[in-house]
C-alpha cells in the first residue's frame, strides 16, 4: 500500500523544515524531586528526533509534559506556534499523538475496533444522531471503519482486524497501538519505547515502519533504550541525565560523546572505587 494512506495532502510535496514543536525550559517537579529540569527541545517538520537516557532520566515525564498529561511546573510547550493546554484530548485534536511505554490497548476489543476508537476524535456526530444511528452517524461509522482497515494494512496487520487485542503477539500489539495513534491524523507522533520486548526481526520491522511513517510527512519523537535502533533511526538525538539535557546532536556526535558513555555504564574510576 502506498504511504499516501496517512496524509495524501503531503504526497509529492517537499517536507519543510519549520519548527513544529518547541519546548522552552520545561521543568516538572514532584514535591522536592525535579524530574525534568529546564529542558529545551525543537522538532522540525518531517524529522525523527530521539530521546535517550538511563532509567530515571525523566524521558517519559517529559513526554507527559509535551502531551498534556502533566502541566509543567514551569516552562512552555508550543505546537505550530500555539501554546498547548494541559488536556490530552485537546493536544490530540491539535495534531499530536503518542504511544505508551506500557501498551494501553482495549484488550477485549478487536484490532479494528481499537483503531476506530482513535479515529473518533475526528468525527462530529452529536449524541442524538449517534443514539438513533442517523445518516450522519452511519456515514461517519463507515468512513471510520474503512480508515481503520487502511491503517491496519499500513502497519502490517491487514489480516488481523478481527482478532482480539489481548490475543495478539506482543510485537503486533505494539504495531496496533501505532495504528491507533495514526488514526487521529497526527502531524507529530511520539513513540515511547516502541521496540521494548521485541526480538531483532521485530525491531527491524519497527524501524522500517517508522521510516514509512516519516516519509508521509509526519515528524516523530522516539524514546528508546536500544542504542543501535535509535542511532540508525534518528536525525537528531537528545540525551537526558537526571532530568537535564546532557547533549544534543547527530547520532554520531551523541554516541561518541564520553559523557553519554559514562551516563550509561559509569566511569572506570566510579566502578573501581565508588567512594573516590
């Protein structure tokens, strides 16, 4: 299937490089704990940005600030020039969608129904016409079902629409969550550890899928612990340590920085003599 399934209006047009998402001095505190400390980040149209860091670095908390799940203690998040409200539904309607570190599917719904749920933020039938199944509701329901089927095909689950989400293999559940996010018609997709628990072949397939999504014109931000995956995938990478940006740069710049290596494995001095 053509990648135009996601955003036909971008087909054949060069992707611009204007800033789509900007985080300015975003800080998130929980009592006396500063989980995210004055983090700046920009994401341009059509690029893939990686967010790495050891466990507890604040990566998912930062994602939650970007997507309206948390109201930052200070700082500001703007999307396409507008300040985003701390309301996940409004953030999704503005054009940002995400997946989660721990899969959050509806286990007793089919794969097709899960994707349809994501699409309902773009429908407009009122309560009355939905209750009586009026003409507008029926037309939107048909369009929603067709769109969900297209997206399942796009992510490689074309034959599994009738399967209950809970019965699907783990790697396919990850793909299903991406399809549901894409059903919201995002301009920016945020993926929180999309390859966690995957085998090497599933990881390779996930990389190819993310490139296909990017090629439709979407911008993507990825949190991931698989360094080979993230450095192969991303145009730029930010490394967070203790809630702060340690370094931002190309994959080559970040992976060769000795501070990044130390953040993950510790310095030889620390290993030999922790009290030194």
